[in-house]
């Protein structure tokens, strides 16, 4: 059924029209249903359905007079994710390469995208497991070191309904809340086989010019090499590297 839906020309046309609506509002700032329908060459009811779908996703919103529409904050969220990805990838590349070379493990930078962590940069050390390619991968916040950092410094409550990935995954809200308190106090997070059996990781926050946490830098490796006893020492080096990237992003101590 999903393949039929994706290949249905009507659905492709609807997507194209929805994108056209966003372009119209970007150009005109505000527009009514009739104006948008006229530009698209569709009936007013069709334009209204497109706007309703976009409004539901937060990509458009009704103006105060309720007669016109404008771009919504959903667009800002998407644009912010792209900007953060481009900036932190560029500014963090050299530092991540150096840390990966020093530790011999995999170094990643992840940003928050909705309710997941998305890896936007990866550097591999000489001893890293080559089969793991995390670029562009979405990972759960509660079961990864980067995710815990992003979750610890994000506004809002701790999410419920936490999925279990291994026997070590934290699935209780109270336990995760306590863990995030520790992360904020220590300035770093770890996971010990919580997302994948045999994989451990340590992460620290990357801050933007305003001091807010915009990304997380992590080192991951097999549990037999990156064991719990090594976490504090690795954390110091991860924090130093994350701070270095933060300074390049405009953060001042």
C-alpha cells in the first residue's frame, strides 16, 4: 500500500502544490485562500485543504485577522536545523579529526531534530569499527550519550514511553530524570551498552554564542576498549574538544 501511495501522481502533485504554497507565502509574506488558489490554479477548497495540512504541521499559521496565512515557526525549526548542521559540521571538523586520531575511536557530532538526535559529522580513529556509519542517522535521546546531553539541556519535560533497546536501556522516567540531573552537574553523559550491546559512548555539550546547547560531541567504541573505568578520563578530553568547537561557534566562557 505504501509503495502505491508514494508512486501515486496525485500525491506527488499534492506535495508539489504544498511546496508552492510555502514559496508563495515566502514571496508575499501573507496571502488569503482565494489568492493562493488563484496562483496555484486550483479551486479555493483545494487551497484550503493544503493550508490546513501545512498549518497542522506548523509550517503556516493564520494571521491575527484570521483571513490570511503566513509562514509558521515550523519553517524556522527546519531552517535552524540546517543552519546548525552546516555551522557545527564546518567548525567541528578539525577538532573531531584530531580527537579521533588521539583516541583511535569514532567521534560524532549530533544535533537535536524533533525528538531524536541526528548525527551530522563523523570522524573515525584508527581502531574504530568501520562498519558503523552514523552520518544522517536518527538515534534515540534516552539511549545514547549525545541524546542524553541534548535532552539534559533541552527545555520541557522528560519524555515518557521510553523504548528498550538492550537490557541496559533506561526506560523509567524517574531514573532518566535522575540521570539527566547528573549530566547537567557533571557536564558530560555516557551510555554503557544502552543502545547497542557491546557499544559504549561518552558525550559533552557544544554551545552556541548565547550559551545554549546546540549540539553534542561524542566518542564511541566497543565496550571492551571503552569501558566504564575509562569514562572519566575520556570525558575530560571530550569536554575540552566540545569546548573548543563551542568557542569556534561564538561561545565565550
